C-alpha cells in the first residue's frame, strides 16, 4: 500500500506530525504501508511564516508554494490513498483535496487540531482569513476515514463522517521510557515547561508563580523553547529547543507545567506536552482544558489547577514532597505507556489506514 502524504509542514519541524504520521511510519512500514511526502511550505515560507509582519512576502511565497504543490500531486492517482494532514495548502478552500476525491483517490484525513474554529494568528493577522475555515468540515465529509486525536475533534468529524478513529498524539516508548528515580547528586528540583514561540504567551497566565519559582534556591527552572520572556522577567530561564536533545532536556524536570488560556480552541485540543511529561515520569501540572482531564487523573497521575493560588499551592506542595513526586510520576508513566505511546496504539493506527480501502 503506497500513500502520498499532503502536509503543510516540512518533515520534522512541527509537533503534530512528529507525534503522528512521522512517528507512525515505523509501524506502517512493518504493515506494508509506505509513505511519500508532498509538502506545501518551502524553506523560505517556513522561515518567515511565524514572524510578525512581512505580509506581502508571505502572500507571494504562499502563492508560489501553492503552484508548486499542484505540480507535485499530478501523479497522486498512482497511489493507493492520500493522507491529508490538516490541509493540503495553508490557504484557500479544499480545491486540491476535492479534485483528488473526484478522481476516486481514497482520502485519509488527519485532524490533529481544531482547525474548524476560526482564529486570527498573532503573527499573520488578516492572512489568517485566507485559510477558509469552512473547508475542514468538507474535508471530513469527503474522506474515506478521519483520524482525530481528541474528543472535540472526534465529535466534529463524527457529525460528518461514519468512519472516524480517535488516536491520540503519541510518543515513542523507546525514547520516552518511563520514570527514573531522582539522581542523588541533584540538589534542586527541576521545574519546567516545553513549547514553542506560538505557545510561549501562555506562560503569562502563571507569571507570578513562575517568578516565585525563579527566586527559590531549591528549584531549577527551565523553559524549553520559550521566546520573548523579557516582559515577564524570565529570559534567563529560556532554553533552546532541539529535537536531538528534547528527551535529555525534559529528563532534567521532575515537575512539568502546562498552562492553557481559556478559549474554544483549547477546549477541543489534545495537549502533547501532558503525554511527554507523563511518559518520562514527570508530574504534569496543567490547566483542565481540552483532553487534559481525560489524560490526567487529578492527584494520581498529575494535577489539574486553575487559579493562580492553586498553581502556587500545588507547586509548593510538590517541591516540598519528593515522595509525592515519585508516587505520581510512576503512576503517570504507567498510564502513558499503556495509552499514549506508538507501541500501545500500533494495531489501531494500521487498522485505521486499512479501513480507507475497505
């Protein structure tokens, strides 16, 4: 079975693909399912797309990328099916996907974010409206199978398609290999966050608890992938994110932070950070948004907190109690290994792909 993958993002550059089909490749290959990629973003567009401004340059480069993608899909009919990750192109209606469906090519649609909820990107402003938000419902309708990673995305897809599989974002158990006891030589408790430029603003909602942590001598604060922290006074704690060092960097943490501002978008999301923390035995402390209450069992595999006061009290309690950190961390790692790893979901992933042709 040969599949063409239509994805907006260059290989290895986005969290969604890294925790889904880029990781699924191993189990799919073992089942005789081969993936080939047709990427929308050029190197130039990937370089500028999330920078503020440069609207004209972005628009022109998007048009170039669109034209190039059309050339790439001329031979799509030679494949057994096409996997669409979110959308074939970052702009416009589902013209490409519709054309493939009319040619009789089965579509496997991966909905790993609530793309159907309208939003205006802080970096791209009015360019956001070129996305054509109505197309995501249409993509669910014309797909042979929809793979959704959250309860909200599954519900949206199930209202439009009878063949919907819920498969969570996953990690590789060979890398995210469970709880490890704290090294005796480690004097300070590792507390931190992992994310990107787009999620760094979320840290503002716990600025006061973070400031208090930064002043403690018994805490090593690490904000991996964070940007623009100068207004919060937290710039010294920013750490560069790298795929090569992601797991070793996370291994420095015992408590993982996941603040999420309230929004309709957040309520339909699956947050990979929670799974990353849990799979390494790091205690997640998170806002009860989206799938977090389904993934994290409060006080057993992590903590769900909302008010600034609860953030502070929960963090103080965990920092003071190594036994609690170990107990919750071990339980979190066990749940993650059972539910949120590639290995635990391998059979379901293969079955979902094969259902596109049945």
